[in-house]
């Protein structure tokens, strides 16, 4: 019989992160598919109508862009 080594803590952390990512993806998809109705945004004299999930996607992308433009909000690496 071959000796089986216990998974390292890095492997366990990687597996945990993958499981959390999968669960969050499933929850996000359920949220998107439950919000398919139209939503209207009025800003000043402009009016935009899109599915609600598209507005969530726009807000998410805006957050990603803002997060990448301001790196000082990220924790410093040691």
C-alpha cells in the first residue's frame, strides 16, 4: 500500500475557497434569475429601462472599476 499524505493546509484553504466560490455563484445566479423584470432608473432628465439583473451587473462592474482605480483600499501585503 502506498502511504497517503494528509492534505496540506494550503490545499485545504484552496478547497474551502473553491467551495465558497461555487456556493456564492449559485446564490448569485438564483438572485439574477429571480430578478428578471424591468427596472427603470431616472437620473436628471435621462431615463433608462433594463432588466433588474442588468442593473445589478452594472453596479458590480462599477464597483470592480472603482476598486481597481483606488488600490489604497486593498490590504497591504506583508
